[in-house]
C-alpha cells in the first residue's frame, strides 16, 4: 500500500513539474492554460476599448491597467502584449515595455513581424543600458517661515494709560476751589456766624473735594503715564521674526519627455 502511494506521489510531481520544465513562463505574463469563455472574451474587448480611450488621451497609467486586465481575461489575444508594451513605453517604463514585448515574442514566435519586435526589444535594452543611473531628487526650496508680528496687547496698555491720563486731568480740572474758612491740611472748616448746618456741611464737603480731587487726579495721571511708557517699551522690545524653523520638503522629480511607439493593431 505504501509503495502504491509513493508511486502515485511521484507521478503527480512529474505531472505538475513537467510543463514548467518544458517551457518556462514569463513571470509577468504567465502561460495561458485555461479555456477562455465567450463572456470573458467580450469583457476583455470592453476593457481594451476603455484602455484605447485612455491611451488616446495620454492617460497611460490607466491604459496599461485596462490593457493588462483585458489580457488577463482573454490570454489568447497575444497582440495585446504589443499594445501593453507600447503603453508602457509611452508611460516611460521601458523595462516593462521590454518584458511585455519579450512575452509576445515567446508566445507568437512565427508572427510575420517578429523580426521588427525583436529589433525593438534590442533597441529598448540599449536605451536602458545607456540611461544614467537614477539620482535623488534635489530638495525643493524651503518655504518661508511664518513671521511673528507685534501683538496688539502693548497698544491696549498704551490706550489704557492714555485713558487714565485723561481721567486724571479731568479730575484735577474739575476740582472745586477751597472755600473760605477751611484748612487744606486737615480738610476742616470753621463755622461762620449765622451759618446753618446744611450750608456748613456742604462747605465741608466742597473742602474735601478741593483737597482730594487734585491728589487722586494726579495719581491717575501719573499711573496712566507709566502705562503709556510701559506699553511703548513692551512694543519695542517684543520679539518678532520666525516662529519655527522651516522644514525642507522633498518633491518628486519629473522625467524628461520621450518618443515611443504609436499604438497600432486591432483587437
């Protein structure tokens, strides 16, 4: 029983490895080993038509994707490999253009124009060999760092100081004169002969304002002046300039233009 199982395993291994040893397939375009249905063929044709529109509009990235989808759906249409190669070349990927064209030469070795495609492959390989090695893209100029401007707070302080000075001056100018019979030092008044109590109290209050208003007005004016000076000094000494160091950013380099094969054939 074990001998029969071992023999069966050897036969299965030979059956699965035999075709690969006989004809190695392109890793990018494996051999077509399945039966393509009519539905797959129709869908592949639709993919090709969409890819052709992309190709005509120079949208080669999408064109390559649609052409490859079409070939995956109907791998019996080997002429699609020529079209895929042309799209890759227009896209700027000559290595993939060579891979697709070599797959076509492998699939259809007896094609009447096979010599033209072989020459094309050799020409593309020479171009790849002569191309300079890729270099790192140069960093883009660093954008200007945002500048820190003067804040508005110092000017608010200056404004508050100006208001205080104005109030102080107004208080000083509106202070009443010291009434007769009143002492400025202790803010007391001597009752005059025949003076009523309300009149005496009013004269006493005026004496108090005559002494206190100039004092508090002067305090307000001096404080306001200090605020003005402090706000101006704050404004002059406030740091400005770059808020943060600019960070260089890398941008992808753009490859120069080139000429390639025009899309030909039909599907």
